[in-house]
């Protein structure tokens, strides 16, 4: 998800998305620990997406 797409969401929607993506990341890490996943770059992409969403969320909260 790109930063421009994230900026179009409301604060509540961003918080919900962060929670969902964090759950996805946790399950992906657990799966990778048990049996290696096919594409380990997915973990990095999820981590960066969560960071991107957190940054936009902090920007929006500081503006209010």
C-alpha cells in the first residue's frame, strides 16, 4: 500500500489496517519459524507497510 493511498484513509481506518497487518506479520513470522516460506521478502514488505502506515498516522495525529 502506497503512502498516497494511506493518506486518503481516516485515522480509525489506518489504526484498523495497522492491527490487521501486524496480525498478518505475526502469523507469517510464526509460519516462517516452523517451515520456511516461499518468499521471505514478504516479511520485509509487511514490516515496511506497517511502518509507512504508522508514519502517516503520526502525521495525521500531529495535525489535529
